[in-house]
C-alpha cells in the first residue's frame, strides 16, 4: 500500500512538472518570411514580405485560447509598370495592425487560428511614384484579417504558416489605380517561440 501511494505521488509530481511549462507559456514571439501579393492593383508586381508578431494569451479554455497580438509586416520593393510612368517605379509597405487572435486546440500538435485587427499602413514610393503634394510616402488606415496553422516541433517552438489580408486605403501615388482601397495579401512561413 505504501509503495503504491509513493508511486502515485511521484507520478502526479512528474505529470505536474511536464504540464507546468505548457501552462506558463502565455506569450508568443513569431518571425516569418514569404510573399506580398497586391490583389486589385493592375501592373504591380509581387514582392518579398517579412512578418514579426508578439501575442499574449488573455483567456483559455480547453480547445480554445484568445490572444491580443501585434503583427508587423514589411514588404520590399514591388515593381510598378504603367505606360504613364517615364521611369522605373516601385514601392514598399509597412502594416501594423494590433488585434485579437483565436487559436483552436492550442494543446495539440497542430493548432489552427484566426485573427483580425486594425491599425496603420505606411507606403513609400521611389522617385517614379509621388503624391500630388510632392512627397513619396503616405499613411492610411488598415483592417487585417487572416488565419494560419501552428505545428509544434519542440516544447517551446512551433512552425507557423499564415495568410493575412491587410485591407487598406489607397497610397495616393500619382497613378489612378493607387487611389482606391486595396487588398494587400501576405503569406508567410516561419518560427514561433512560446514563453
């Protein structure tokens, strides 16, 4: 009887020690790279995108966790071809859209998630793309929605694939296609550190 009790206590302690790190992992720091695909802009090329995000868990129940998150996505030069332009043109973008992320089955090896938020988009054009004011940068509001999949590869590390649409106001460059609201789709893959 005494040996059974001792074994049960040791087993309970082992289970608690194994589960404790998972319970303490309330933060996620992610970094990824991929592509930027402006959907409704004619004559604009795709570009490389880099994404970083920080998320903090605010609520959790079995099979569901809610996080507040701060995603930051930057795109490198997207080439612009238009007969109106006399020289080569390109632009880059930066999106910052804090919001809410809901992760399904967070304790499982594979966890899908959905996210939505809003914030700021910053567009920067080269000398071929200017605003009517003569500057080459502009800021506008942005709404972000998307989803992804996290796959655990170690106790504190996951692989992440995600797709987000940053729906923004037009950058206002000197082309008519840039003066309308636009979908800025970003697909990335990377790593997540949970702590």
